[in-house]
């Protein structure tokens, strides 16, 4: 089944941004998130075990939608697809990454932080974009400002968002979903406290848009 990045927003208001340091944590963490109602899982390419973790989750939890975050090169794109990922997310945008994703059929959610970057991604055919790092570059005020010249561009703000601030972002007409790292706190993962992660996932899933 082919998906679009915009369709990811239909599965819930928050996409968890996941960093996995130990391969053995990957599947239990994914199962805990899924039990809390979170179906879309973005696993970042920030650790040596990330690709193995993506593949393990995709195998063990086929009903989840696994994506690769932190795509920074054409090689990352190919590796993510090979690991079984159904979409990719990049911190910024380059035509090389965009073209590589198009060539192999990996839907891309490209990152932007300025109006010029929005225009560059638009020119390549992307109109659903990740604002990153959202809070650091202006957050809600920047999104409101960008809505003027870009009323047809939709966003997934990621970076610095919390359970408390997510509803404020989601109330903006151009915001369809948020990215959040608070669903998988490292201390809970280290302790194997999967029940806590399920609670955090359920809280995030219940956020009203």
C-alpha cells in the first residue's frame, strides 16, 4: 500500500521522534507506542543501531507505519528503504535527497526553517513540510507568518514541542500533525518502563486538534 506523507496526519496528532540506542529496546518500545494508539513511528538515523531497529520494528509490527528520520544523504535514503521504511523525514531539504526519494518511491517529509527553504521545497513539488527545529526558529509566530505568503503549504512542526504546547501548534490551520520526542523519554526506555511510554502515547493520541 502506497502512502503520502500528508496521510500520516490522519493516524493521530503526534508522530513520535524516536532515538534508539539499544537494538533490544526497538520492538518493545514500538509495541508500547502502538498500544497507546500511536501508529506512525519515526525512527531517527542518529545511532549505529537505527537501521537494524527500523527493520526489526517493520518485521515485528507490520500494522505500524515505520519511517526513517534524519535522512541527510542519498545513501541514507536507500538504506531507509532497504530497512522497510514507508516514509522518510529530513532535517533540511536538498534536491539530491528529494530526487533520490522520488526515484525509489519513498515519500519524503522535508525539513525547512525559512521562507527561502519553503520555496525551494515547493519548487521540487513538496507542499507538506517539517518545520525544524520548530520552537528554536520561531514556533507558532513563524508558522503564522509563513501562512501569509504560503497559505497552501502545510506543516509538521518538530523540535521543542511538548504535550502542553502541542495543542497550540495543532490549532493553527496550516499544522496537520506535530513531531514529538517526549513520548519516548530516555529514562523510561533505559528502565524498560514500557507502561509509561504507553501512557505518554495515549495522552498524545488524545490531544484535540
